[in-house]
C-alpha cells in the first residue's frame, strides 16, 4: 500500500465514521430532511472503503481505518457539542 493509498483510505474512514455519527445524531434529533443527503454520502464512502479493503487486503488497512475512524467520530462529537453550545448561546 502506497502512502497516498493509506492517506486516502484514512480520510475515507474519517468521513465514513463521521457521517455515521452524524446520522445517529440526526436521527436522535428527528431531523428528517438531513437523513437523505447524509445517507447518500455515507453510501458513496462506504462503497469506497469496502472496495479498498477488497483490493488492498487487511494489512495496513486496519491501521488506516482505526486512525480515520477514531478521528471522524471525535470530530463529529466535537462539532455536535460546538453547535449545541452555540445554539444555547443564541437563545439566551
């Protein structure tokens, strides 16, 4: 696996897990219209991740998925916290 392939897969995993976390938050808050674009993006990224695993094997793919996925989930949680704190401050 080349460094560019590793980086691309890590970014895809970042987007994949971040979008999954965003989807969960969207469902919890009942934001129906946001489900459709998030689902579309999630499908594209998920297909890319799965096809990369099929092409590259398991080796460094696990590391790229671990790093990208962890950062994606943390970013989604931080963005959610930031948005809700901003919303509280706007209504106060």
